[in-house]
């Protein structure tokens, strides 16, 4: 029989909901208020745009909202009807499908308005082609940061050259672009301020993620997924810093009380790949019913390493470093070492490898990484096929059966 467990939500979820509602209201009103908007991928250095008065907008985050509202697949089908392949990244299809739907879009916020500029990098090829398509559709400028691949075996000299190559683009192309577009000198003081807020926000979010090292864990990885919204949308602002300070205070109270997020914590698990946004609640309830707390995920680590390392005293240099050293821009051995470290730090009992069918960044070598880590740690694992927002790639019945079998293995090992 499964253990009777219950997930305990945080009060901060409601606070974040209000912050994000206000943010998207501002996005909708930006044009009428004369505010320029910059559409960007999640890890893009948007502080560079915020420093010059742009409001950053992240289509990926809008797509996660569509996924959570369980309309992602339907919106993706609109893009497919316009000739885009079903195997393309579902984030890109959802964004394009929402555009082609116009006022009839199923988006929970009615879609996104036209941007003034676009910003992406080459870390993900899909991001590049997706934003090239948006530039063609919207007829707006596209800034691309060409980030060299940080493969295994690079020497310190090669690493320094990669950072320098990235930095030169920021200095010689991006800064002049903003000055020409805005018809004024670049605001370096504002950039330092924004980078300071972003770095502090990233560090505070890292505290949230690392709180799961406690036994029992005061929160779950599903909390860290959902509570990433403020960092993703409001970074570079004092509001984001204040939110995570308040969140960490709430978590600290739980730790002091030895509070468990799921009730009796019997197992501690790792979750790989992007969250399945339309099934976050289902996954949470499923594992909680077994007394299994999801305590670690590489997805959370990506954002900690991207935004918690920037330095306001050397803003451009630290931005170049974080872009080049991004987790998803590194080789297979680096990702194996990272997963091994996560398993040790968070006292993981088993691996849940969610294979997002349309994501071309997390899928490569994912199963090979799992097997190598299993060889080195002896941890059991389960592979679940799904997608971040396209529910057509997910079978709840199949996943339910796989998880039941996986938990039986964990239970037998525990005996």
C-alpha cells in the first residue's frame, strides 16, 4: 500500500502570482505607455536592455503558462497548420501558434504584443532559428550573441579565449546597438545596478534550491520550478530581490521546525530535464503518495549558474563568463560530473529522467549520462517520455505504471 502523504504548499506561491499578474499587465500596457519591449530567451543578458529602459519579455515563460493551463498542445497545432513540424521545440511552436491565432489564441493572457527588439544566443540552435523567424514575422531587429561551445577538455587558455570572444561582441556590437537605437549614450550606472539585482536574485534563488539538502526537505523541486517565475521575469529589479528574501524567510521557518514538504519523507529523488508544465501537479501528487520527495533537478541548477555569478563591479565581463559557462553549453563529462555532485549534495536515492521529446538541448546524451552516473553511484533510475508543454507526447497511464515499478525497486532496495 502507498503511504498517505500530503504536499504542503508555500504562502509565497500566492505572492508570486500577484507579482506576475502585475508584470504581464505591464507588458500588455507597454506600447500605450511608450515603453519599449525586448523579447528574449530565458538566459539572455537582458540586464543590457533593462539598463536602457526596455521591458524584457520572455516568450518561453509565456509558453510555460500555456502549458500549465493545458492549452499548449492546441496552440502548437495552430503552428503545425502553418507548416511547422510537429518535432520542433514545443516552446517555439506554442509561441508561433499563439501569434498565428491572433485574438483567438487560447493563451491564458491572450498572447503577447509585438516586441520592439529581439535578443537570443547560439547556445540553443532552436532558439536562434525561432527568433530569426520572429524577426521576419514582426519586422524588428534581432540581437544574437554567438557563444562558443565549451566542450570537454578545453584548456584554460581556450576558455579565456571563449570568454573574450563573447565579451567583444557585447562591447563592439551590443552596446553600440543600444546607443544607436536609443539615440543616447549607454547607461553604465544603470547596468551595474541591474546586474547587482540580478546577481543577488540568483544567489537568493540558489538558497531556495539548496534548502532541499535538508532532511526532511522543507520544499520540493516542483516548488523550485514554479518559484523560478520571479527570477525569470523580474530579474534586474529590487522587487525580485525582496520576493526571494521573503521566500527564504518562509523556508527558514520550515527548516527550524523540521517541517517536511510532503509529510513523512521516505525517499529523495532527482528530476532531469525541463518540467512537464501541464503535469507538475500530477507528478508531485504521484511521488508524494509514495513518500518520495523530489529534492534535486538540473533545471534549477542551470539558472543558479547563469544568474548568481554575475558581478556588478565588472558587468560585461561577468555576463560574458556566465553565457560561455552556461550548463547547457558544456560537454557531456561536465554534465555527468554535475549530476554526480547533485546526487551527493542532495542525498539522492533514485533518478527520474524525463525525456522532453521536442527539446534539443537537454535530450542529447541524456540517457548516456544517466547510465554513466548509475554505474558510478549504483542509483536506480526510470525513463519517462513526455514534453514540456505538448501533452500529445505524454501518456499518463504509461508514466503511472513506470513510476509504480520504479518505486517498487526503491522500496525493495530500502528493505
